């Protein structure tokens, strides 16, 4: 446990030290905000083989990480830059290819293990005097007073919005409580914020594989009626598999022995990377999408999966959460700099205005994509395949799509 202050009174308390919570804290590192980050689990140790949870981090996030020195870490060598994306429809001839060279960019993004990115962010945060990282610590209680703003005609600077009791019995007070505590957010519950959740009745089967042919620093994505299958390039020639499947199919693939699974996987990926030589342990993640009604209350803000989560088919969930983290940090920093009430509802609503529409649009697009490619119907398949190939031949449209995904 690292603890830099014992006063227990902080400007900002961040619940959750996942990618999003740490990205937010990192933005405030070295600022005049006093910050505590509470995380339940110790960071997973790194091993020679890559971890199974990885994320494709877009250029917009990488630019900010560059500016704050996160990418200077020697651990950045564990990330794999991807230069191309190749997407195809298994039911026809439709395909589309995105190439960083055609966009005049050195890469389209980085694929990195979640625990490695978290370690890089944490190392940066630990170098700052204004941030305390409390881990492993569980939240026992959040006492949030939503009524205090009314009583005091605006969020008066210096007034705590929440008191948090930790498993160590330590109590912390926060002028801003930032909920980066994932899909089952306790901060969301404390703020009495509703979330509309829609399960997909699908699971993502995730593992890493070594293949007989190089991944060519390309993200490969195959759309099948049962769901998308992605091969994302990792360091040392490994690839990360994210295979979205109906629940019964996912269970069936989990029950296969290693050799049978390798054969099924190579065939599903149409041998684009040759034979599957090795596979790691397989994991299943239930898939759902959901969005909260409000991102903010007075002295309370939700970021990342605590506010919204989407289908992983385009690898955008973490990127949206990271963009939330940057936006919230910008809003409170600017407000404090100009002497405004930085944790007041009207200030935090600026953050909500910046992010909610963009996140909703991405959620709708992912659901639309999933449904479009989920049709096992010859007519729809023909239109879909023609559409993919058409977009591939209209550079302006094609690059508009990719630029949105890259966040540039
Ligand atoms: C299979 C799969 C593949 C994906 N691939 C990609 C991808 O390629 N690119 C991409 O952008 N996104 C991807 N995503 C989405 C991405 O993983 C999530 O959007 C992202 O991890 C959310 O980060 P977060 O920090 O908001 O939440 P989490 O990662 O859920 O972190 C929340 C943290 O809060 C902690 N916590 C929770 N409750 C408490 C508590 N009470 N007390 C203390 N600590 C607490 C947890 O321990 C955890 O560390 C994928 C998702 C899945 C399921």
C-alpha cells in the first residue's frame, strides 16, 4: 500500500484503479488537486507470456499518454503497434482494409495488456506528490450527501460531498467522488443514478495464440453470423483472440481440448494467420451494453464502464472511458484555474455534455453493427458484403470511419 497523506481529506477520491480511473488520476498528477485512488485488487504480475486481457488503445489516448510521459516507460516495449486493420464477412466476399500509411500515420494504435498499461500509469502516478494510491482496499460505505448543494446555494468550495469508509476502517472525505469502479459501480448506486442494461445473451471467449504465420502488425476481424472473431497483434508474435459467441456455443468451445480448439479457431479465422500452434488458457466474459441516465451529480461523476459499456467488437470501450477521464480532468482543472466551483453540478454537467452524446453514438453503432452482421440471411448478407466492398473503394467515407475509431 502506498499512502502519501494521512489527513483523510481529499479534493478528489477516485474509486477504481482500472485503466480509466488511473488515466484520470494520471491527468491530475502534479496538479494542485489532492487525490486518492482506491482499488480493491493488487495489479496482476507480468509474466513472459502476454496476459489475456488486452486493449486496442487509439491515437487520441496515445497522444495524451505521450504528453504526460506514460509512454516513456520501458514497459511500453510490451505494446504492439498495429499498422493495418483487415475486416471481412465470412458469409461473402465483402472486405475492407485500413492502412496507416494511406492516412500518413505511423500506426493505427497500440495493442497492450491491460495490466501493463495500468502499471505504466501507476508508475507515473507514484512519482507525483499529490496522489495517494490505496490498494488493496474495499469500499465498505459511501455516505454521499446529494442535498448539500441546495442547502449551500451551489457546491461551496471546501465542503465534502462524500465520506468513504474503507475495509481498513479508514475514512476519507471527498469534494469530488469519481466513480471509475466499472460495470457494477458502487458510486453509481450512492448517487442513485439509473443504468439501462441490455444483455446480448453472448459471451466473449478470450485467449492468446501463437500462429504459424506472422500477424503482420495487423488487427484481423472476421464477422460471422454467430458474432465477430478478432485476432489482435501482440508482442513476440502472439495474437489476442476475442471471439463473441452465443452462450451455448461459447460453452461448447470452452469444453474442447486444446488441439480441437486450435483446429476450430484456425478454420473460423479462415487460416489468415495459418495454423494455431499454441493457445493460452481460455476465459469467458459476459457481454452486455448499458448506459446511465446521468453521468454527474453535485460532487460526483462517473467515468468509463461505470457510466457506459459496449460490445467489444470494435475495441472501443476502454477508449471511450479514457476520453471521459481526459474530459473530466480538463473540466475541473479549467474551472479551478478560473476560480469557479469545480465540483459543482453546473461545472460537472459540462463534462456530461462533452461525453454523453459521443458515447451514446458509439453504443448505437456497435449494436447496429452486431445486429447487421448477426443476420444469417442470403439477401442481407449480399447487401452487407456489397456495402463493405463499396466502402473499401470510397476513400473519403472509409477514412471518415477509421478516423472516428482512432479518435483523430
Ligand atoms: C473481452 C473484452 C475485450 C475488450 N477489448 C477492448 C479493446 O480492445 N479496446 C477497448 O478500448 N476496450 C475493450 N474492452 C472494453 C474495456 O475492457 C473496458 O471498457 C475497460 O476495461 C473499462 O475500464 P474501467 O477502468 O472503466 O473499468 P474496469 O476495468 O472494470 O475497472 C474498474 C476497477 O475498479 C475496481 N473496483 C470496482 N469496485 C470497487 C470497489 N468497491 N472498491 C475498490 N475498487 C473497486 C476494480 O477492481 C477494477 O480495477 C473489452 C472488453 C471485453 C469484455
